[in-house]
């Protein structure tokens, strides 16, 4: 019996100690009180919020699978086609209206919580931290409004207790113009709190103004061009559709924000290519930066030419169209159309392929790689096949190849080391992208990757914004701003004497190529449908002439082709002007109004 | 020092001797020397030189013991060792020495190995004045085959008096009273007791360890007689596990127990089968009383296992948390008290090959379908007819097919296994020590798995009734292989290489083995580039040590035992991988040079250090009592365990291929994580049997988990079980039933247990997560992000599992036939889900935390039968087991359906899970005309992409469009088979024996996808089965006639083009049934009379094989293969030659 008591006692002791035993502390979770009494931890929270800001940068963020948003933006427009694996991306005949989905309210909640908790804290730098969070919130709302039109605006954090009415959590969409207004007011307020120094990594006065410049330009052009459509896109509650009458005030707001920046001491880097390959604080207003070893991106290894690739099996995903190439003018201001035939219809025989690309807009050489262009001390080797003279048919026969660098029995090239081929990871059009390809040694290694930044706001965009707003406001300064941008591209001073809307469209296309502007510019000007419908996109394939005895022997001819992998034309439908509201959001909030066509 | 060496008194002297012997055993054992250490070997070989003049006999004996390994056993009452003797022997054998020593005395001796028993020759009759009739009993012990059994312990019950049988199984014990009872014990045999009575000769046959109702079975926290068991409990013993050449214990368990399914999706070196009990999920493993995971279980050496018991129903509930999917209880071997030292050595060598691997196209087939693909897709091709013809002819040396499969797969890949153990015991101590080494090469060059195991189990009696035990096991596991260029499973890349490399390409530039060829996009799978020398290698090592220290006290209260058990486990994982810069070449025929045109500069180094430590402590009291009609078996225990997992990962870029250490400036990244968890429980169980007939068992467990807030932390989970041995009833025993059924029991159990899996560790914590996202905040300044956590989950608690089981156990035909059958349900309540009726708008940016809301149930049955008998010298047994289990969803939280079709299709409540949804195929188009007139839009494009041969699908709702509304249930799930079965056959005849295990499964599907069905995926090769396809007579001529084939034409599938080809449908689905000869072993045991000649106790020669035969209805891949694309490392078939000796 004594023994039994002992057992019971032992059991009780064990049980009591068990409860303490089960209290375990996590090693990577920090309590609220700890975080908000420490400046470093608070800026850690801010770093997280920065890292989550919705910019279409180099790294895959999930909603296009392993493809980054930057690449998706490039190939969904008239800039480039997809030459990676999964050829299906070239089969996007009708743009999925849910693409570009960004219902980023988890981020908004955390931003609001940050602002609330920082306000209650005693941190020294809290005013600036709060202003930075408000900038990120304005940026997120802008990225949403440019996709969806008006969205619900939440400026505080919510919570739910069991039994609470759900209705107070159901916030309806604001109108499109109210959303833009909210962004404008926020930015105006914080522009005076944020530091006025240069430096593109954190929000400054200048980045706030740059966002305002762009957002107001979007609002203004939407107000103007939507209403110019024969059948404007409007929802009854104006969640989509801004009154035409507001366009002027938005242009003015944009113009004034741009002017403040222009007076703020920024200037254009004389070398356009270096804007993207150095950390240029004078032209770059706001960018997503990368730093070894942790914050790196794979754009370079995913898009290098095969002969320059540092990583096996990771050739090029993005292949620029001939149409983009031809958009770059000759330096004399004439059209950049590539000549393949003489006026009489006979082919032009080029001694070297690169002869076809002489004397063009400097930005072309910084943006696109073509046959014979020199980069990273190698020449890009593009050859699509041989044209062999057949004396019996009195015409040329094509000899095509199967693999890169293929030669014939006499060791004459058939296929260039860099293609083109109807294959993945090699150009399908005869061109490669150069912009954003890092020149750092090892940037093309999967293990090392690249650290060149992703531009979000840069000075030349502000000049173009100013030019566009001034043009719409009939201000004469417009021409000067545009010519400033053209001057850097090698056109000389005052190269344009007169400004048209088409000039602005053209200049943004070439200056801001591949930077994620094109798709949204086409939308806000309401010219996306006309740009895409019926458009065939092309590549330019060089062939070497095999005709011994002829003067043209071993010369090149160029042929415009439709790449075989590009098996569907791109189209843009009216419903693509506004991304559809995510279905989950709709089913969870009955107050959300659907977008047109949804 | 005076030694008291009475016969039968096992004093410290014998203990010392025993330890000395053990040392010797271990010594020989680890040297692995198979040499003569036999019974007469030592005495024959040892030569002694002794010279004594008028010495005391005792001193002489001492001297002999010191000079040799002989030791003397005698009873001082009978043997006078005080007398003086003379001795002069030079280089004499022991019998010569002893003959000289005892020539003038009454002492006689007998030598058994190193043991010399001295007796008084004059007193042999045993007559001595002790007031009681006493005599000498002698006899012979044999096994059931009639062979003599040496080494059997014979002890007079209740005393410490006894002996060990000699070489011929003979024994002799003097001075035994008539009332005495002799106990006979031998490892692996059922112990027996014999009343001496009038007999002076007792010959005895020992039979193999009991199997019937008397068998003692390991259960949770104790053991129980099979007759008293109320749960669904099956067990296997060591000999059933080791007769296979499987490298993991899990694979060795395949097909042996009804209701245990073991599916092996890969045969990679070191891989194991995935074991499930009743298809419930991953079970809990309890190894020597300690809760462990599958990794620890799989890597125990099968030869070290004494028994494995599977607790399938509520009987598992006693183990609480983590036991909701059943428990596998493993006990390792222990030495037996009072048993001779025994050494076993087992070695086998084997050769492995894949069971089945898809065939690839040759270059003629491949070129043919590439041309066809181009023509079908683009209407033109860059292949010329000239090239095409050359490839078809294959006579030009430049146009010959290369067989990559043959180049990549290394046939007859070797595998070897060595096991050595030593065991034995005195009356105070017993031990089992073992070492084994497994070495398995991969079928791809450069891959290997090596495992070293040791086990050391030692129990010793500290004081009367108080025993201490130290069980230790450890292993070093080495996996190494080729580092390929891409960051994927490296085995997978080699499998992929077989599919990806074109038969028109060759591995070396200009066929010069010094220059791996640059094959463009396929260089990353060119195995001449990816090998240990060129692209790097990796080694993944686990070093594991487990130590269990136990203290057991048999209290003075009869049947009450107290036990304390503490365990410490340490596992260290060290991964070291280095990727080299590689070069791939192209041969320039013009200049005769090899030019580097490919490869990569992806030099990198990855080092990982993971540690796992576990501590477990348990206090336990068992009570076992039989008193008249009452039997009680009870246990109370409390236990707590914790687990800590620190982890380091380092990444760097070495300066060259040749440097293997990472220095600071080569650093790339570092990750450091840490996890820990803790659980505790209090356990109680009582099993009461009345009149061996009525059994009731009550148990309960009070469990706590670190995963819940203190107020939700603890839960009480009871279980009850009943058993009724109806065969013990009068009406049964007196009826004809008894002639058929020797024993018949109905049993049923119901119990609950708490489960915390799928609950996050710290979901109840509010605050911020550290290290979430990083951002460059300034020049060279990266800030580590800290992220707001979601709403804390404060009310999550236990997921409750309820097990119900009803079954019968029956022994029939004089216990020759055993049958056991069970029906069961397992219900889980409180599965986590979110409250979807509280619709939180997405805009507020948070989700409600999960709550315990939903339920599901597994339903199934399992059965097994076992028949054993003999026909003259032929002994045979046949076992069949089967199990079926399927899960259904019971309650979903607030399910909503838009339409009745939606309800019909998507309602999950009360519906079986594991349904494969897809289209019904409806044959293939045969003519273009048929396509043109086909009313159903098959490709979503008005059939403009359709060609003859393409698959038609059934438009079940008749709306003319194929879409998700036409999807129906087309079969069972892929992966886990619902039905599993195994057939075991054992035959033995004289020295020969044959063992066969057939294992099979059904009621599951294989949905072939991607590489297996798609032409030239990744522009690589295609499976040869696709050569049998619809194609045009002349591939270059779009107007030539279509030739029918089994599969659609090439080009019908290309990503994004249309989804007709590979819609999930019956067309590509295999409803699998297979049965395979999992193991077969044929052995021959050399007759003892011969084995003794070479000094060995037993010698066994055997050949065995694994997966040698498979009958299935899938013709392309192994039926158990996991990957649906056919790319992978399927199971291997192995053929082994082996030898096992005991001495």
C-alpha cells in the first residue's frame, strides 16, 4: 500500500512538471512589444514591406509560374515573343482577363498595421517610417487601380471577433477617380515628410512625386481617351470610368509633380546602356535594387545568348520582334525599317549581317542584340541557313540545320552559334534582348546571378511624362522635354521640330522598352486593341548565299519570317482593359462590383 | 584469492570468465575471422606444459585456468581439491594433462569446449546421505528433426544447479531429488519442464518457439499471451524478415502482414518502401520502447530484429499522439540468460537490374516521327529526304543510332551485405552484439549507398530482481552520387537522360572519349559530361546513435514490475556537394580541333549540417498475475519526450574545381534554422481474463502536446476492448466444433486517441516572423525582413481518432491452420478546416485561422491465414494475407453547391476519396472525313487541329462541347492501392529449404503522362511504344495515305496547341493489378556432422532473389513506379548468393 501511494505521488509530480515541459518557445517569432521598442526591428518590418511591393521586377513572384513579371510584360505586348520552354506562352491568343491579378490586400493590411503601430510607438524616426509605409501603400493602390480601376480603399487594419457583423468588413470599391485622388493626396502629404536626398532604394520626396507624376498621367489619359472611344468603358458607379472633365486637372497635377522633379537636380546618364548596368543615382529615382549574396536575380542567365551563356540549358527566354527593332529610327530621323530587297524586288546582298543595322537610334544598340553585334567581347552569331544555288532550277534551295553551330561538308556555317532555330532557349526571331543583361562577370551563372537593379521611376520617364502632360495641356515646353530624351539617344539637339501624339507614343515605346510600361500605356491611351488586332509579328532570318562563281557567294540575304513557334496571333479584347476582380474576392464581398465584361 | 567453485554456483568467477569470453567473441567477431573455434577444436589444439611436485590440486587447476581458456566446474562436496598431486607434462593436450592429473584419484572429467566438468567417479550413482533419495539424471536433447542439440541449458528448477548439454546433446546431473523438476532452455526453442520422478534417463525433444495461442506477443508497453489479445495485432519474427535481400526493413516487411501495405515507388540505393497500416497514413514506429520515425525504422538491420508487431486498431491508442495511423512495434534481439555464446556470420553478394524500364526509339524511328511532327504542325520540315533516308537505312557510319539507355544503365550492379553477431548469457548477464555492412551500388554509374550498423544490447542483474539494461544502436549511412549540372534530384537527371538524349546524338565529340560532346540543350543530360570526375559529386552522410538505459525492478509483490527508461538519440546529417565547372566539346573537322562550345561555369559548393536530438523518459509499472480463474495484466506509465533540430546550410562558390573547403569570401549564403517540440502522456491499461474465456481490456491515455495553448493542451483518450474465447465454452469443447476449431475467439475494440499532425507548431503565437524577405535599404546594406503574422489560432485542439475493430482468431486442425480476420473503421473528427460560413472579405487582408471542423473515415478489412504441416520429412507452411482499406469523407464544414450537377460532382460528404476524374475515350478518328463531320468540338477549336488517329471523347451531356461537364469518375486514385495481398510459402526437406513470397496489389491506377506518352518531350527522344501510331505512308507527303496505329499521330500534342491528346482519360489510364515474386530463397543447411568437421555449428548456403518475376497489366513501367511520366528509378530485381555460419 505504501508503494501504491508512492506511485501516485510520483505520477502527480511527473504530470505537474509536464505542463512546463510542453511550453516551448519558437526561435524565429518576435513579440509585438519587442519589435516596436527597437528601431532596427521596426526597420526590419519595413524591409519586409518593401520586399513585398508589387513591382514587375526580375524575380518570379508566383503568378506566372517560373516566369518573372518583367518577362511576362515583355512577351505579352508587341515587344517580344517567348523562346523558353513551354511553348504555350506563345499560344495566348486571347489574354486571360484574370492575368495581372493583384488583389494585394494582405500587404495593405500589414502596411496599415505598420502605420498604426508605428504611430503608437516611441521610435525616433517614426514620422519617416510612417511616410515610407504610406508611400508603399500608395504604390500598391496605384498598381491595383491601373489593373482593376477603382478598388476598396482601406486605411486602417481590421479584425474579426466571433459574433461580429461581417458587413462592417465589406468595403465597396471606390470610384476610379477617387482611388487616383487618394493616391495623389497621400503622396502630396508625404512628399514633405520624406527626405529630399537622392538615392533610389528607399522612398524619397522624389519617388513620391514620381509616383504622383505617373499616377496622375494615367488618370488624366484615362479620363481623356476612354471618353473618346466610340463606346467608353464605364461602370454605373464609376468604379471604372473617369469623367472627361477631370482630365485637365490630372494632367496639371502630373505636370507639376514632374516639374518639381525636373527642378530637383536629376539628369540623364550620357550612356543609355549604363543606366541599367550601373547604380546611377542621378537618373534613377526609385528602383528595386539587388545585392550579393542574398538579393539576386536570374534575368541574365535566363536570357543570355547561347554562345555567351555561362549556364548550360538556360539560353534565352525573350526574343524581341523585328517590329520592335524597326521602331528604332535611323539617326537621320527616318524610319528604321530593315531593307531586305531593292526597290526592284531583288534581294539585297549584305557582305556582313550587321551592315543592315547601321546608324540607328543609340538605344537600339543598348536594347537588342542582332547578328554581328558585339557584346561582352563576343560577336553574336546569327545564321538561319544556307541558300544554295541550284543551276537546274535556276533558283536557290534552302538548306536548314538542326542544331546550333552546324556546318556543311565544306565546314561552311549552316546555323549560327546563336541560332535562330525553331527551338527553345535560342532566338526564334534572330534577335536577343540586351537591356538588363548584366555585364558583371558571372552574372549569367545560376549560382551567382545578377545584381543590376529593376528601374521603377527614372528621370527620362519623368521627362516623357512632363512632355506628354504638357502636350495635352498645349504647353510649348513639351517639345523640349522630348528632345532632351532624344538627344541622349544620339539624335542631336532639338531633333524634333513639331510634336504629335504619335511621337509621344513612339518615344515611350523605344525609350522605355521592356520596362513594363508598354502594355499599360497602350491601355490608358485606349489603343491596345488597334495595336494588337491583326498584327503579325516577325523575325528576321539571315541566310548565307552558296553560289560559287557569283559575286554574291558567301554574302547574306535577310528574310522576314513568321517564327514557327509563334503559332497564334496576339489579340487584345475590350474586356482586357480592366483585369477581372478575382473570383474569391467577389464571393467573399457582395459589395464588390464586377468589371466590364466580367 | 580463494575461489569457491561449486558446481552450479555461478559466482563472480564465472561472471569474469564470461566477460572474458565475451571479449574474445567480440574480438573474433569484429575481425570477421571465420575460423575454427569449435567444440573440440580448442581442446585439440591447446598444448600445455605443466610441472608440479606435491602441489594442492586446487592450485594446479588454477594454473591450468590461467594458462589456457579452460575452466573447471565442480561441486566441492564431491570433488576433493585439497589433495596433493604430482604432475609433469610437456606440450600435452588437455586430456593427456587431465589423465595424468587424475590417474590415481576418484575424479573423472568431461570436456565440453573450454568447460571441464569434474565429477566424483565413485559417487556417480548420486547416492549420498542427504536424507532424501537422490540420483544422477542423464539423457539426450534433440530437436524436432531428431538432431542432437548441444548447448541446451538444463537446470534443476528452484535451484541454481545445472549443466549444459554436450556436443551430442547429452547431459548428466548428479544428486537430483526425485521431486525435482528439470528445466530445459534453448534459444529459439520452447522451454520445457520435466518431472524427474523415477527416471534416471530423460531424453527430450525441444520444439521450436511456440506459435499458437500460447505465443507471447509484444504489445504496447508490455507483452501479452496471444489468447488474451483483444486487438487487431499481427506480428512477424526475425526469421520471416531476414529471408530476403531487401536493403531496408520496410521493404522486408512487404507482403507479410495482412492490412499492412508497403508500396515501393523507387529502387534507388538506400530507398525504402512506404509502409501504411490499413492505408491510414504514415504509422508510428516504436523501437525498443521508444517512439521513432520511418527513417530510423528503415535503417535497422533486419538481422537485429527479434520481432515486429503491428498494432492496427485501438490497441495502438495506448501510444497516443502520432499513433493515429497505427503503430509498428519493433524489438531488437537480446541475448538469453543461461545460454551459450553464439556467433553468426552472414554474407551475401548480389547483382541488381531494373524490373522494367521503358524502351526508347532508335534513330530511324525518331527521325521518322520528327519529320512527321514538323509536317503535321508546320506543313514543312527542315529535314531533307536524303538525311531521312540515310537515317532509315543506318548504313552510313554517320547515320547510326546510339543506344543511350544501354550507355546510361549499368547492368548487374553489385550489392553486398555482411552481418556478424554474437550473443549469449549467464544467469546474471546477457548480451547481443552485432555489426553489419551493406553496400549497394546504383544502376547509374557513380551512385552508391553504404550503411554500417551496430547494435549492442546488454542486460545485467545488479541485485536480486533489479536489472539494468543498456541497448545501443548506431549507424553510419553514406549516400553518394554524381552532382549534375541542374538543381534537381540527381538520380532523376540520369533517368531523364534516357528519355532526353536523341538517338542521333553521341556522347563524345568525334567519338573520342576524352571530349564529352556538346549536345546543345541536351548537354545537361549527356552522361559523358555529368559524372563524378567532370561535373562533381555529393555525399550525404547520416551518423546516428541511439542509447536506451533501462532499470527494471521485479518488486517483492508478485507480478509487479517497475521500470524506468531513459533514451537519448542523436542523428547528425552532413551533406557535402560540389559542382564543377564543366566543358563540352564540338569537333571541328576542318581544323581537327576540339572546341569548347558548351558546359557551364556553375562551380558551387553546398554544405548542410542537420542534427536531431531526442530525449525520452518513461516511468512504468507492470502488473501481471494469474490466480485461479483470474488473469490480470496491467500497466501504468508516464512518459515525456522532446526533439530538437538545429540545421545549418552553407553555400559557396569555390575558387576552382579543386578546392573543397569554403572560405569566407567564397561564401554565398547561410541558413540557420532550429526547431524543437515536446510531448508528454500518462498511460493506463488493464487487461482482465476470466477463466481463459472472457477478456476485457480498458485503457486510456492522457496526452499533452506543445502545439496547443495550455488550456487546449491536454486530452483524455480512452479505449475498451472485449474478447470471448467461445471455444472454451462447455458446449464447444464437447461438440464436434472442437474437432475442427481448437481455439476460436471473437474480439472487438473501440478506442480514441488524440492526433496533432497538420497543426502548425506555433500557430497560437501572435507577433512577427523573423527572416521573411530581405531588402536592399542602402549602399551595401541588406536588411532582413520581419513579417507580421496572421491571426493567431487560439482554439485549435486535438484531432480525435476513433478506431473500431471486430475480428476473430481461430486455430483449426490441431493448430495447423490459423485464421484471423478483422473488419474496421477509423473515424477522424476535428480535422482542420476554415469556417466558410463566416465569409471574411479578402480586402481586410487576413484569413480566419483553421478550426477543428471536419471528419472522415477509413473502412476496410484484413485477413490472414497460415497453414503449417509436414509430410514425412517435408515440412511446409503457407500463409496468405490480404487487406482492403479506403477512405471516405464524412463531414465537410458547410458545403455549398451552385447546381445539382455541382452537387453530384463536387459533393464530398459520404463519398469515397481517391477517385480519378477524367474523360471517357470513344475510340480514335479514322479518316479526315470523320473529323470534318464530327458533331462534337473535340479540341475547342472546331476540330481544326484534329487528325486521323486522334482520340475521340464522349460528350456525356450531349452539348456538343467537351468541357469539365463531361468529366466523370474513370477509376481509382493513382498511387496507393486499395487492395494489398501477400502469399508466403515455406518448404523444407532435410537440409533444403525454399521460401517464396508473392506480393500483389490492385484497385489503383497508373495515369501515364508527359515523357511516357508525349512524342519528343523537350525535343528529346520518345518511348518506343509511340512508334506504333497513326502516320502517313510517306511522312513528307501530306496527301499520302494514313496508316493506322495504336496511338495518335505525332504532333497531335504540342504544348498550348490543343489539349486533346493528353486529356486525362481512360485512354492513358491503366487500372493496375499485379503480383510479383517479391522474394525467393533457396537454402541448404549442411548437415551438422559435416559442419562440425570444419568447426562450425551450422552452415547455410543460399541463393535468393528479389522481384525476379512480375505479372502485371501495365506493359511499359514497373507497376509500383511513382512518377507518372515514367522517368525515375524503378524497383530493382536482385539476385544474391549467400552463406551463413554459426559457431
